[in-house]
C-alpha cells in the first residue's frame, strides 16, 4: 500500500493476539517514529495515577477509561490537524472504534486495517 499520504493504520485482533507485543515490528517503513496508541497501557497508567486518591476500584476504572478515551481523541485530533500517520491498536469490539475511523475519513485521511490473530 502507498503510505505517502497520511493514513490511519488500525491494527486489530482479539485480546492476547500479540498486538502490543509485535506492533512496532509490523509497522511499514513510512511509520518510522510513529508509535501506536495503546488503549490498555494508557488506561493502566491513568489507573495508577488515580489509586493514590483513595477511590473505589469501580470509580478508578471508570475514570481511567474516560481519561484514556479523552487522551485518544486528543492524539487523533492532533494527527488529523497536522496530517500525520496515526496507529491505533484495538480489538474493534465496540462501535466507538468506527466513530474514530470516521473522524479520519471525514478529514480525507485514508485508513488501512491490519488484522492480527494467533
């Protein structure tokens, strides 16, 4: 595929398929220096930040998930504004993912789906 124009590269597969483990070795050369947005690692980092606030586990998970989604949206908007490649790893298990793909398509940035299964 021609990656000379900005592209949203969606790497998807079920949990445990190795997306996070192998993603950097799977990226095309045009994506050198671009790191994928890892929803799980980002959410866990936010959970760690929130744990010191004495909140219940349920509230921590809900807030961390919301913070992660806000960060993802912010990073995607930045990539769209500067017309830069963006990599998203996901299980594509929720319809919100398609909303993200639509954001890039609306900005005339193409997308490519790469599946990973074990």
